[in-house]
C-alpha cells in the first residue's frame, strides 16, 4: 500500500506563491467591484446635484460609469492574472 500525501506536503512553494498572488489579486478586484457597485451609489443623491449633458451625475455613475468600470476591470483582471500565471510558469499558452 502506498501512503497518501497530504495536500500541503504535495503542494510546492511555487504553487503556494502563485495561489497567494492570485488570491490577493482577487481581493483587490473584489474591493474595486464593491466600490463601483455599492459605495458610489450611496453618494448618488449628492452627485445628482451635478448635471452632465442633461443627466444627473448620480444617474450617470449608476447607468454608465459603473458598467464601464466593470468592463475595464474584467480586461485588467485577465491581463494581470495572465502575468501572474506566466511569472510562475503555469500560463496556458506556454
């Protein structure tokens, strides 16, 4: 019978460093998402006093600004994750 290794002992230091960087990136982007998804909208009444192109700024931030931020964030996350994968030698197209 062969002895089974625990997941911790079979994980290399490279894998652990990769996972730590990936987790940190996820938390950063989750914080950015939370800010644009919720925090900005808490200030909508105050932002509505500013009018841009006939629309209150609070409406603009909710309807357009947050969506633009989310799309930009998706592309940034993908690029940053790809850089992390390449750094640790686990990129898909190596």
